[in-house]
């Protein structure tokens, strides 16, 4: 059972704490394993021997994460009032 690219993009967005856009044009589901060391891993942790997420994406999946600036839709809430009793 594979994972589609939109699901991968969602997970990457959560891991990176920023928006990730899919510009691959890839469709369908894929089976893959991705191993990396989280940036917040302790230096002496036994699981801190892998590459960064950016390096792992390129070396293990052949996908490159590029930082870019662009327009994004944003919703701004500048006021919140309690509902009035009926």
C-alpha cells in the first residue's frame, strides 16, 4: 500500500513547520522508505547518524526541496466577540 505525493507533502509541511508545494507532477501511489535525522535530535542520540531531511529527500527519493518565496492565501482574524445570548 503506497502513499501519494500530496500525503508526502502534508507530512513534510508538518516536519518542516512551513508550507510545502508539490511541483513534481507525479501521480499515483509510491512505496518508499525515508530515513533522516530530525534537526532537534540530541547530538549523542543513537538515531542521530542519518542525513538531514533535505539531503535524505534528494539522495533517497530523488526529490529536491527548494526554498522559495511566493504569494499565499492567508486568513487574518483581527477581532473575536462572544456570541450574544438569545
